[in-house]
C-alpha cells in the first residue's frame, strides 16, 4: 500500500515563485513518474516515463522507461540518458524529463533514510572535450564478476550482486567511453522462484503479446493451447491467429482439438527424415506496424516459467510512400525468404484501415525493416546448392561473418557453443562448423582464425539440484551415445550463471558467440542445437548443404547497433512521438565508430586504447550490453563431473526426493 511506503524526498519543479505546482513524492523502492505527474506535459512524455528507485541505504537510481531521452544535471555536469538507460541520482540534481524542458529538482525529506547528496559523479564518463555525456548503468539483472551464494550443492539462496556505478579499466582508471547503452531488444525471460533482482527487466509472454494485435503468427515446435490462452488471454480477441508448429501424433490431435475454431494451423513439410519444425518466433501485426520476436521457448508452461530462456524483439512501422520504391533491406529479404520456405499458403483477414488483405510471406514486405538491429540466420530442410548454398544454416552464418570486420582483440579469440540438445557428431563435422563460426577478419584484413571452443552443457549434478530437479533433464534430451563420446570431453564446460541468478534455472536457451574478456565479437540467439540436422552438413565434396530441420536465430553484430543508438525506438504498443530537440552545438553527438557488444559483467579494458582504435576518445563509441545469462569464460568440467544424459538412470534423489527416469507433464491436458 502506498501509505506504508517510506517517503524519502521530492521532485520539485524548477520555476521561481511557483508554489502552485505540487511536488512529486519519492518513496523508498520504485517510483514511476510520467505524463500525468508533470505540469504542462505532452505526449512526448510516456505514461511511465522514468523510474526512480530509492534504496534503504539512501542510494537513488533513475531509469528511462519511455520513448524519449531524459537529461540529468549535477552541478555543471549534464548527462543525457536515452531510452532504456539509467544513472545514479543525488540530492540537488535536476531532471529534465525532456531535454531542455520539464525541469524538476530532487530534494530530500526529513526522515530516517538519508539521501546521498551530490558528489562528483563516478558513473559519468566524460570525454576530454567535456561534451554532454550519454550513460547507461542499468542492467536487465544485477551483474558482478564475483561468484555469489552457491555452495557446491547449489541449494543456497542467491544474493544480489553489487552494482558498480563506474566502469573501470584494468589499471583502475575510468574508461574514456562516450556512451553505453542497454540493449532494448535482447532480454531474458522471467523464471519463477528467483529473487526479485534476478528477474528485473526480464519478460513473460504477456509482456510480448500485448496491445491491439490484428494478426498473430506464432511459430514453434511444441504448442499447449490450454496454457497459452490462460497465460495470454489477449489471444482470444485477436481476429486472426496462425500457428505454425512441429507437433505430431497425440500432441497434434490435442492441438487440433483444443484450438479455437477460427485459428489456423500449419505444419511445414519435412523433406528429409529425422527433421523437425523447431523455429520459435512470433509476428504480430498492429495498426501501426509489426512486432517481430525470435526466442527459444516452446509455447508450454515449463519453458516460460522454469528455464533460462532468451528473446529478441523489435517493432517496425508500415512502409511510407517515400520508402516503397527503395531497395528492400537485407532483413526484409531474409525474413520473406524464410516465410516462403515454410510453404504456408496464407489466409485472408480484414484490417480496419486496409480492408480485406491476404496474409502470407509477401504481405510482410509492407513493413519497413531498415532499422533492424540483427541479421536473421535460418535453416530450412533440403539439399541446398549453387547460390542457395550460403542461404541457410551454418553456411549462412559463415557468409555473414565473412562480410564483417572486427577489432584486433578477436583474432584467435575463443568461442562458446551453448545448447540444450546434442546430435550425433563427429570431429570432421565439428571442424566444418568451426570454419563457419571462426569466419571474419579484423579491420586490418587479417582472418580471425582458429579459437579454442567450449561447450556449455549441464552436469548430472546441475540437473539434480536445479529448480525442477531431475524433471529439468527432460528438456535436455540427449542420449549417452551422443554425449559420452571421448573426443567431446575436452569441450565440456559448466552452466554457471550466478551473476544472473540462473545457475539453478536449467538452460533451454541456445546461443553461440566469440569473445575476448567480456567483449563480444558477435552473439547468436537461436533455436539451433548442436546438430547436423539444425546447422546442416556439407555433402558431395562441399557442393551441397543438407539440412533436416527448420530453425531460426538472430545474429547481433557491432555495426548493427548504430541504428539502435542513433534513432528513436519505434513501438507498436506505446504512443510514439519522436522527439526532435533543438540541439545546441555543445549537445550535438559525434559520429559513432566501431560500437562494442559486451556482457553485463564488462568493466572496461585498458587494452582498448592500444587495440588500434584511439578514435573512441575522439569520435566516441557506443557500448551495448547484452544480458548474457552465463559466465565468461566458462568453467571447464572437473574430473568427477559427468555431462547429463537423459537415458541413464540416476538413483541419488534430487531436491524433491525423486530419482530418474520419472514422468514429466508438459501439456495442461492429458495426451
């Protein structure tokens, strides 16, 4: 209740002799301030524009939740926060809820919680020229390079890692970084029974499917209609829902019998045996645009509640007349080609402003995808050759990486493959896959070359002591014959995720990356497990790529974050009124050069200055933090550790007193 919360301060409008404007109370905990709270506000201010969090120790943090930037003034220092950014606050700071407008000063209240007064800001990383600084100190979850809270049994509670307000280099000095930005498009999914800090900024299915959805295209492997409608009742009101699935047998019968009568089902054809439709994505059409989501969770209860999962999401507007004649973006072409490969015939629906339209693959060319912050990496079944050889699977990844240039620090850098199912592999195919994963060159045109590779895979002990106990092993479905091959032993590494609170939330997320320290050359979030069926295998002397399954992933590359940094984020579900501030010469941002992808545990590196890019101080660099749930570098297995195999028997009881094998319920209704 509001009256039980302790008041710690006020935000007072900065207008002399204006006592008619009531102050905004700041209480202990989280405080949202938006359009309805501010005098003479406008639609450029969101209803929940900023969040100010006050701790019991007197610390304050501001987070920009709206669509337009906020400015914080501390004495002579001026800090501009873009959407999804945050910063420390102190008593006496002035908050401009729009740059140059709606200024309010933070004052303290006479209570037993003392707010920390203004001090020289440790979180402000100011360029030598003293230009306005753009910051992000926010995290999707609390981060630290230290390990917290777990005994070997992994049953202790997790403590919230301490947040550091300043990015420090290896020498202990501040990095000359002009800006940092929290990724607004890659997020972790919420997990039940985790501490509150571990789910901060994470999403559930109701956060993704929201607003005035006119058409919903849901692509997945497993679909539980009973759970889906309960978790997201909004879907009952969507005029047209299409489910592209991979179900078969009894689960397909359940899907057909439980779906609403006006929903459309489609199972893409499988040209080769042992393949599946495994892609996990959503396309949501709105009056203002389309929301594209690529994620790693089946549409079942356990996947959205009990496991470590990841999700990328971005909204795109309808094309205007001005851009309809322009060349289609790479993202648009990749998306439409993938949808075409599904062989979905389409359906007809009525959109309020367009009348009757045909929804099929070509329909999605009506949207402007030019601002996409990722590249699509998809797989479709078949034998691909000629110009199609590099269109799908690991050869698509190879082609995209070959087109990129990376910092010198990634030459020979290690790679991580993190997955939840393992196919029948051999060393020859792993070398083939490595040739794709290791593609790319430095800005000096030197190949990145070979790097040590580690596989992140849960041990038997990880599964036994997880949030679900042995039941978690049902979603890590690999047999002994695949897992216990001798040549794999050198690759095995722990699922270690203490910093994200997810060490006991077993991974269903799939990700691949190349890294140096806590910096990422690239990061791939995907449905693809480590298998030939998912990635493809070269046959006939390398002239054809054989793929068995449908898969879909998104590749994060440093140069693609530039658009995310420079332009306001479009939203299909919130008022979108791009702010066009009248910038002074001092406030004009310098060009972004060589953006960086980093983990949440990144603390800067002194090697940046002697890595060949001094322009970071001269022209600025944007740093995008990705909420990678597991620790880098991964910790290798100890001699006594055993990789999980789901067809073994395990007699030592788990956290619920169960042994393995055991039955696991995946659907809300009995099959």
